[in-house]
C-alpha cells in the first residue's frame, strides 16, 4: 500500500496547490455567475442544486462518517472520543429527525423554525471551517519558515466566527430577502414580516466588510505576505457579504466553497500516512470510496434536480428523504465538532498528521 510522509511539500503557501486552491475559492463564483446570467437572476433553482448536490454543500456530510470508519486514529484520538462521537451523532440524528418530522407532520406552518435552528448551526459550521483552514495556511507559512501571525491577526481571527454568525443570522432571520419584499429568507415565525427594513442588510454588510478589510490590511502588513491566505479570507469574506445582501445567491456561493473545501480536506485526511497503526484504504481507493459513500445523497439530489422527471420520484419519497438528509447534516455538525477540537493536544496531533501538517 502506498503511504505518504507525515508532511508534504508546502509549495508557495497553498494548501492543495495553486490550481486546486484557486478552483475551490473562485470556481463557485464563476459557475454561479454563469447560471445567474443564464437565468436572468430570477431563478436560483439550478444554481442551488449544483451547490447542494454536485459541489458538495449537502453531499459532503456523509464523508465525516466515512472518515471515522476508514481511519480509526481519527475516531479514537482521545480515550473517550469514540463513545462521545458515535453516541452523540446517533442521538443528534434521532432528535433532529424527530424535530423535522414532527414539525412537518403536526405544525407544518412552523417548518421554517426548524430550518432556522439548523441554519444557526450550519452558519457556525461554515465559519468555523473557514477559520480552521485559515489556520492551515498559517501552518503552511511555518513550514516555509515565515514569521508567525501577528497578535492582531490572531485576535481578529478569534472573532471571525462570532462576528460572521451574528451578521448572517440577523440578515437571514430579521431582514427582507430582497428590495420590495416583506419576509426574511427564513420565516422562523410563520407569516410574520421581517422586523428590520431591507436597508439594514447594507448596514450589516458594511460592518462585515469593515471587519474583513481590517483583516486584509493586517495580512497585507506581513513580510512576506501570504497571497493564498489573503485569497482564502477575501473569498470567504466576499461570500458572507453576498449572503447578507442577497441571501439565496450568497448562500449558494458560500455553500459551494464550503463543500469543495470539505471534499479535498476529507480526501487528504483519508490518505494513508507513514506510521499508520491500523489498516485503511489505499490512496487509489480514497476518491472511489468517497463517491460511493455519497451515492445515496446524489440520488436524492437527482430526485430534486430541476431537470428530473418528477413522475419517477414520488413527492412523498422525496419529502421523507429530505428529512433524513437534514437530520444527517445535523449529526455531522456534532461529529465534526469533536474531530477538529484543535485545543485538545491529542486531537490536534492526529488531525494535523492526517492532513500532512505534522
């Protein structure tokens, strides 16, 4: 079986290499722009489908559990991690399924309330992943013997998740989803119009852009500058901005970046490394196993695709499948929160070793 060293070439500061990193961060923008132009900006269904089921915003969630099954060191990084992750993920799945199914059956008018709860966790998850990959760019810099990040960068980085979460959720829950509209993207309270005027979206976007600008100025002061890290922060900052002023289109771009990042991070984590104590898939089987594990979600996506023949997929089946998928998404939030607890030395050591940053 082919194995890889603990650390791999740092290149010029990219995580996966210049071409792949650029494709992950910029590709979704180009695709969504093309679909927006083709649809005149009025119909986002095709772009949403691409983001969710092809570029990975939904389909990636099963890869968390594939990774735990394929690499025992990730599941057992600490003595209690396996019990917590397995039991907690199963419980989260069951409770989430009961919430989504119960609301739909008993009080369907409140379905957006359940989705709003999921959106809070999902937004935190996306922002946390972006912050974590930002830290990987800092580790790349260390491999290249570049100076450590400044104290100001670290301080701003610590506020990335909290500032982004507040800005996005206020926009999605309390601001109309577009000019001339009455309701927010998620109507947590049925039939209640947005509490804030649409102009509030631009104030929220301005506050977020000021925060991102301060970050980019600080990153630009480093000597030498890390263009890959600045691109990562800038691309995510722009996606969040779009998600505030145009919630549906912004969530599509942001979700696609998130899904693609997860695809390639999971592929790195699953690859064999020198010194692996337990057997696992060889390098040539990583991507086939990933695609195979995502097949059920691809089939759900096929049923929901804008070009699918609806007669082949009964609406009842599709509705039930979506409830299961949403519960699986919630379960993967729980599992990921433990896999990447970098503040715990054992978890950090295992995750960085699997990523090639030992």
